[in-house]
């Protein structure tokens, strides 16, 4: 049984590495190719592959958008096909997020309270500084379009189930967990859960969908993060875009490095969260 201290140290190290990766994504070159979107649900129906899609609203109120860049949809269908062949069913938990969806997700008081709670735990009971909250928050909920790959239409959050009995291919926790068990290779999960995480990841990565090291459910492809994770220095072809669902056209986000919510606003929210806790 690992000590509380070891868990805290691991969590802090992972989140600091995550913060470094966030900086790296921000600086990475992107040459947006303008490719439009395709529907994952339609592609699944057409190909006859068995898939599931989340029915829960995002941040408790917004409908999820199961659309991705057109060329990536074929990869996801191939991934789902591979899973079917081994008796598994791919469930898409989340796909594209507009800037306003991401912004609303990050502004929820519940999110701030959850991050604050983890900071207090990390500090052995002491309230965090605004700086610490900001660093942790930047990794856990992207506040910059270029960093949050869901806004590029290149990312999926997933779970996996068994066709035979409908049970989840257990990864140690279900979708959306914020703890030292969340990083893909966390040493604090059961060996069987790690095996499942890595078996799932092998299928996704064989189709170019790379795993985000700090969340066991997130995979993305051909965006800035995808290039960093595969060691490809060429500019990425996909960056954050506004997607027009009526015309199915994309427009690059003008200032992809600009925070969705300005820093003073975040600072105020952090102060409010700390005040709620003290
Ligand atoms: Zn994600």
C-alpha cells in the first residue's frame, strides 16, 4: 500500500509535467488545412460497426457533438472495428467542443472546487496559492484553444465495454476521475486496470490516435499535441476551429493562444473558491 505522501508527490510531479507539456503545445507550429467534419454516429451506422455514444450532457447542460475532422472519422471506425473483433465496444464520451463549450466547462464552480480540493490534499491540508491553482487548472481543464485539442475536432474521450455481458473493460476508474489514478501509467491502479489501459491504447495508437499521458481516456491525432507525442516536428495540419454545423465548414480560431477566460477572471474565481473553502 503506497503512502499518502508518495501519492501526493506523484500527483504534483505529473501535474508539473503536464504544465510543461501545455507550454510546449502553445509554441508548436500549426498550418491549418481547413478540412471539414464528418459525423461519427453516421459513419458507425453506415459501416455497421457497433459503437456507443454518451447520452449525458457536457457540463450538465450542453449537448455533445460527435463530429470530428473527416479523415479522422475513418480511423475511429477502424479502431471500433478492431475492438468489435476482440469482443469490445468503443464508447465515445466526448468529441468536438466549440470554444463556448470549453469556456463554460472551465468556468463551472464545481470544477474550481474539485481542483481546489486536490490542491489542499496535495499540500497536506494547506490552502493553495493562486499560482498553484492556475498551474493545476491549466492542465486539468484547457483554457487556451490551441491546448484543448477537442476544439480542433481531433480528440476523443472514450470508454470501452465488453460485447458479451456489457461490463466495462475496467481501467481502474470510470470516465472523469481527477486523482493520482488519472495518469495513463499511474502506479496507484491495479495491475489488471493498467493492462486494460495499455491494451486499449495499443489499438488506438495503431491508428495514430495518441494517448494524453495525464488522462487515461483521452486520445488525439494530427494536431499540435499529436505531433509532440509522436516526435514529428512538422507543423500540424489541424488547429482549433469554429465549426459551422449548417454548412459543415471550418474557420480557424483567430488567436488560438489567447486564453478563453482572461487571467484576472480566473484569479477572481480562484479567490472565490478559496473563500468558499475557508
Ligand atoms: Zn479529452
